[in-house]
DNA sequence: ATTACTAGTAGACGAGTAA
DNA sequence: TTTACTCGTCTACTAGTAA
């Protein structure tokens, strides 16, 4: 996002424009942004054009609200600051073991993905994933992880079905090397999918409801690795 | 801070320029900022001029590092995002009761302050403050609070000594109304000073080392109140 | 290679003003 | 009152190039 948009959008967010329409004249916004009424009016038009804002142009006062797209952009910036001030190159996520819907496990254990894992993560996963429901207080970290570069597994076609790109991040659970996998079109929920060389439930003797810490490695990838973010 | 500075500084921080000198050419920085080598070079000169950066201009490659002032500016922006995404109008700080150095208590219980409290917070504090050492994980919230508008008590002179402005924020401890007070030139530590109508230690039967939750009210002040931030 | 000057240009801004 | 047009100015950019 252009920095001039980010600046204006942030101020609008601080004025409460994320969840509600706020009544604000272009003069008032101009004052907040330290610019003229004319420029603030233009900025609003540009933000509307970029679909970062929606407007209800009433007779007397306009009312504006930040769109979902606008909120996403602000979150990206927020996550950059979190990377600067909160995170080192290791992030610990606390969660509980759960039984997945089977869906993700089937998806990720397709042979073409598995072959790529072997090349990029130096292990061939055991066929099956371990699902960890991330604790509420750590869910913000998930977004940060998704915005970081990871190991990208290319998508493919099989039986007429499309399997999209998947990003893997090296991790450790109870000191065992593993990886968390994030499909490109992630359903954006709070359940991690872990793959590992071993059958994790058996190896670690863990069951549904057990608390686990997953340490995700976000240190910079070697330059020859393809770099990509999920979001 | 000018938005163009904030944008560049943030990228430099993401490249690791907060704790270390990083070797980066103006071309590389230009690529990161999506601008020309010439503009990036100029931007670096401007940031140096504003004392947001320091530089070690070696023979081959320059090495730059963000100054304390630069980090402060970035933190301000980070705190804006925290206000957008984390905080509602109530912030809970967890901490432990400690015995203050007496210094703050003497300072804040001066009569001219007390008189202003009565007008602005609708209670006259008991003469003495309760000190709460904020838990490590909540210290970031302190900065956010200090950046929010509060009830400003004007400073005064007495016996040749200057007493500066003090900002008060309404709060509650164990469901009792109180306020936290922040001197203008705060020693910026992690100890809250609470004032209350009652003698809090006696009323709540609490002692040094006890854990307490302090709920700070950050909801917008009524317009007739003077508005000011500590930082 | 670098960094950073000068010069020319495009775009952002505010004043004036219409609707 | 509003919002937002046109237009002149001035800033911020890049290209070329020196050191």
C-alpha cells in the first residue's frame, strides 16, 4: 500500500472508522492529517477509488468506514511493527491437540507435496498431520507467521482437482523437528497443521486436549530458497 | 514524524537496523523502498539530519543504525496500531504491590495537585499513593497509556521548587474507583502510582507482593477537558 | 563499486471557487 | 455550511554524472 494511503487510513482507524461509519468532514480529516481541506477531500476520493474506504455521502456530513481490504492493509503494517518489536526469529505458539476434520491431512499428504518436503525440509513427513488449536492469546502471532517468507511447495493438478501452493515453516514440538504447513488459500482459522518425520501422537504420547508448545523458526531462509508469503 | 521518514525507518528496522549497524547500499535501500538509488541516498541524508539514523560511511559500503530517537518514533507508530487492534477503551494491567521510594507520593500529594484532582476526577485523594509494579508482559501497555489523552493537572511553583504537569487516568482496582498519575517528566519506569479516595492498602487489605489488576479507563474524555499526552 | 551532486520533470499540494 | 473542481506553485522524484 502506498504510504500516503497508510497514513490516512491509520488516522481514520484511530478515529474509530474500523467498525463503524464515522461522520467526519474533509476539513476535520485535513486537520488530523495536517493538510488542507482540499487535499483531505482528494485523499478520501483516492481511498474510495482503491476500495480502502466506503462512504455514505449524506446531505450535511459524509460518513466513512474502512473496508475489509483497508483493515487487511492496516494489519499488514501492524504485523511489520510486531516483527520489529515483539518477535525474534523464534515464535512460540501455545495450543491444544485436536483431531482435525481430516480435510487438511488428506490435502497435505498428497505425494507431490511430500516429494517437495523431502527436498526443502530435509525430511519426508509421516503420512498424516497433527492438528494444534492455537490458544486465543497467541492467535495474533499466526498472522505474523503467515506474513513471513517460508518454504513454498508448488501446487499441482490431480484427477481434475487443483491443489494450490502450500507454505511450510520449520518448527519444533517437544524438541522434535517438524514443520507447520499453511495452504495458500488458508481457511484462516486457528488450527495449525504439523507434519513430522515421525508419528507425533505416538512418539510424544500425546492425545486430544493436551497442551503443547510449538516453536516456529522464522529466521531468514537461505537465499536460494524461493521466498513467498501467504498473505 | 513525517510519513516518508516513518516508512523508510520501518523498512530499515525490518532489515535489522535497530540493534546493529547494517551494511546496505543506497541502491539496495532504494529497491526495498521502491525508489531510485538517488532518492534513497537523499532519504538517508535526511534521516541522518533528523538524527533518526547514524552512519558509518566506510570505504566500500555504508553501515547505518537507527538511533534511540528513531526507535522512539517507531514505537509511537507501533502504539497507534496497538490502539487500533488491541485495545478497547479499557486496559488491564497486572502487577504487584510494592513500597515506593516515597518520592512520588510526596510529589503527587501536594495540595495544588490535590485541589485539581477534586475538580477533574470528582474525588479528593487520600494523602498517599499506592505503588504497583507492572508485570513484564504488560509494560508495553504502559507506553500506550502514556500516549493517550488524560486529565491534565497543571504544574506550579512552591518554595522555589518547580512541580510539573501531571496527567491522571481514571482507573479501578478491585472495583474501587481510583486514578493512575503520571508526572510529565516521568522517570519512565514500570511502577504505577495510584491515588484513591480511600487508603487502598487498608481498604483492600493488601500488602507488598500481592497481585492486583488495575483497569485503566481510556475512553474519550469529555470535550471540555483539556487534552494532552505525556509523550 | 560506491555516494551524492545538479538539472529537469511529474505529481502533490493549497488557493480560489462552483455547486 | 458542505464536497470537490481547476489551476498555479512548489516539492519530491529520477536521470545523468562527478568524485
